[in-house]
């Protein structure tokens, strides 16, 4: 039996599904997290053989020591973490308990966007021209060298937070105060194009399952315009010719970074002239229910598939891609709590077969912060074998269904 130490089994909200996947394939799962055990969902508690509550996951040294003491002479076969900010901690635990998997040194390029691009440059992979910069003078110098337009963003950010497209030196002056609170930023050539993911479950660095999703529109645009209902569309045919450059890059990136076994989530850009440019990669799955989306695309259980891959080095689900699947996230109009919903009944009636999950905030619920969570005020998942039809249904939800808050 495999004994797996799982960092933060209860948070974020998708972690319980992975924990359950591990339990279902027969692994013994030990959890470590900073949530009180009483706050863990019922099915997480049932899936865990033990849980160590620590004061804070960010006191890394203390956590590593506490875990070692707690384990005593029990050995662990895997240390798993699918939450980006705790990945270095997981690597430290791995090193301390002698478990296989990514070391701290191997994890850093999955977190630090400069180290990531340096490693990929060395492997000949096309990254945006880039520089790391501390302070206004270094940012300006980087901008001059790279050439406008540029992107200025956190060196280890997420969710497009504190990310700015800057057209000129003059505009840079207005952005400087807004990034002042960041110790270090990544300055990049702005790459114009469509934006896709390349997501994998890998075993020993080689994908055993992969998924390509298309962002509509690009995440930075979606995060800058509240009226947009952003879409992430898992493509039924990730192996079509026009995506081949991104898929090949994705495989090369895993090899260049020495990834081992687990989930990966890469983003890449496809320019109008066909050039493929690397975006970023995380050693974890995408969020915002995009793993569920993979399940809806193939009617398999990707959570369990992941568990099998990390524990036994295999992926036994047969993958038949049946559908394009769109997650469409909704932002209400107005502030406060959801007051009414318009157009939903008609949408349900028109797309009964395509609509596989409806998860909008109910009337009376307080609005979520749409800048902090892509999930925003809820979402629907729609699917169809044909891509054009999928996009049309997703667009219809975006424009015809409206939530109003007050
Ligand atoms: N060099 C770039 N060129 C064009 N757009 C970019 C660039 N870097 C970031 N962006 C935009 O900002 C978004 C967030 O940047 P990303 O590097 O993916 O960080 P995060 O970890 O916040 O997702 C991207 O999805 C893309 O839309
Ligand atoms: Mg990103």
C-alpha cells in the first residue's frame, strides 16, 4: 500500500476531490494543513487516515519539523501538494522525509517566473523576452531593453493579479506606484495572440493524459473587464494540427524542467503568424473547476487518474474525447447580494442536453470578488461534440443570462 502525505487536504475547495481519488485507489492518506479538523469536509475526513493540524503552513521550518515528529518511524511513499503557494513546503517535506518527487531546487522553476524562463531558454524553448527587476530603475531599464509594449507582473503571481500591459515609458510611470509593493517583478515582451493551456498528468516527466483548453478572452482581458463572462474551453481535439506546436512545446518544457509525476498546467500563446510562445507553467492542476471540465470532456475521473499516476505510475482510464466543454464564469451587475437572475430559465430550456453543471450563486447570496476568483458569481459548464456549437452556447450564456445584485 502507498502512504501519501497530502499538504492542505481541505483547501482550496478542489483538494478534497484529489484526496478522495487517493483513498479510492487504496492509498493511505495522511493530511497536513492549517485548517481545524472540524472544518474539513466530511468526505475528506473519511478519506484521511490521519491529520496533523499546524498553526500556519507558511511557517515552513516549523511545519517540516512537526511533520517529521508526527510521522515518527512511519515512512511515506509520496508527498503531494496541488496548491501552488505550498509547493515549496511540500518539496521541503519530501527532502526531510526522503520521499521521491520534486526537490526544492526542482520546484523553484515552477514558482519563480524568471528562473522558469531561464531554464527554458537554456533548453532552446521560445519564451517572451524577459527580465527580473527590483525597483523602478530596474523596471525601466528592463523595459528599454525589451521594448514596448511590455507586461509587468509579480515574479510568482497567480490569477493575473498585479499584472499590467504597458505601452510606453509614460504609462510605466503610472504603473510604478501600483507595483511598488512587490519586491521583485517579471518584465516581459508583450506577446499578442490567442492563449491556450497544455495540462497534463505525467509519469516520470512524460504525459499519460493531456488536455488543451482555450481561454476566451485572454485572462488579463477577462480580469480587467467586469462585464465579460470569461470562458475556458477544453478542446475535444487537443491533437489537431494548429495546436501541435503548443503541445510539442509542452512536452519539451516538462523534460527541460525535469518534472516527475503529477499534474501540470502550462499556458502558451499562439501568435497570428503561427509562432508559439511559452507563457508559464505550474506543477499543479488548473483551478476554477477545469479538472471537472476534463472529466466532462472524456467522461472519466481525472482525480482518480491522477492518484493512480502518482501512486502506481500508470493511468488506466481509456480516454475517448467526446465533447468540447466550456466553463463560463459569470459576474453580476451591481454590488451587494444577488437579487435576481434573468434569462436562465430560457437558457435551460434551449440547452437542456448541453448544460451539464449549473453552479450560480443563489438569490440572496453575497457577490464574490471577481478579481480574486475566476469563479466569480458562479458558472455553468456546457458541452457539445461540435466546437462551433459549444462556443455558440457559451456565448449565449454570456450575453443572455444576467445576474443582478443590490
Ligand atoms: N508576456 C506576456 N504577453 C502577453 N500577455 C501576457 C504576458 N504575460 C502575462 N500575460 C497576460 O497576463 C495573464 C497572467 O499572466 P501569467 O503569467 O499567466 O500569470 P498568472 O500566474 O497570474 O496566471 C496571462 O494569462 C496573459 O493574459
Ligand atoms: Mg497564468
